[in-house]
C-alpha cells in the first residue's frame, strides 16, 4: 500500500514566523508532488507543485523535494493568520492512471 | 468562468436510499476523480476516469458507482451498500501537467 505521511499538528506559529510543513511518502517511483491548502469546511486548493529535487519558490511559499529521502516539505515565510488552515501533501504514484494519494494533512495555526 | 460544479452542496439521506452526486466541469479536462474525506483524515480515492466511457476503481470503491457518458460530467452514486456514507465528497479534474482542481464539495449526511 502506497502511503503519504504527515504530522497532524496542530503546528502553531506566531505571525511573521516561518512555518515548516513536512511530508514523507513510500513510493520511491513517485515523480510529482503537490501541496494543497484546505480551509475548514472548504475544498482543497492547489498551492504548489514540484517535480525536481531541490527548492521551488512562489511568493511566500517554498516547496522542497528530496527524492532520495522520500521527503517533501513546504515552507511558509512571514506567516499570516489567513494562512491558518490544513495543508495536504499529495503524491502522484508510479504506474497506473495518474493516481494521486493524499496525506491526512497538517493543521497550521498562525496566532497574532 | 471555467470550473467544476458539484451539486447538491448538502444532502441528507435515509438509510437504504441511493443518492447521486453531480459533478460537471467546463475546463475541457479529460480526467476526473471522486474523493471522499472524513474528519481528520486525508482524501481517499473512490473512482477515477481518464476518458469518456472509461473509469477505474480507486481505493474505496465498494458501495459506490459512477458513469462517464460525457466529458463534462462524472456523477457519483452512493448506494445503500455503502455502510458508512456520511462524509464530504470531492470531485476533481486534472490538467495535463498533473495537478487536480477540486469542486466545492458535497456534504452527505445519513439520518
């Protein structure tokens, strides 16, 4: 069974700090990785995707991928209360029909 | 505007009833997906479809059925065989680069 693991949190950070969210996956053949943000009661929205080892930056968000360690992370700089949400890591597993497996999510709370 | 429309947003069902959740997209995407989300859990894949008239079971397909007669539409039927259907149901479509975009979801409650 291919799995995606995340710490459920809550991860509590002060406003303006860097929030670091982590994700590990079991399928060594995975090539595509996604971060989604989900506000309570709402559907997930895509924040970033990353395919290559290293860092990818988009505004206040940086995704980091290390395929050798089967680890992907999301950094949120200058965290704002509006960033308080659950962050879902998703991995496209190898083989088959473009199947994405989601982690259970990490709940982030940014306090003023 | 392009997007994915799910209906109804809220649905109540009595035990033993089948219900159908609608999912329509005007994004011209080939692939569509149905996920289920329970409190404190991640999204679990129910069914997915790569093209019209083709679909595959996901990880938790038992008690569900789908059809894909049109590119724009991928309805999900929750049958009476699904023993614990109360959940948040999410439909998504996939862009060629792999990202999924989700509809607003349908929340089903069994009374």
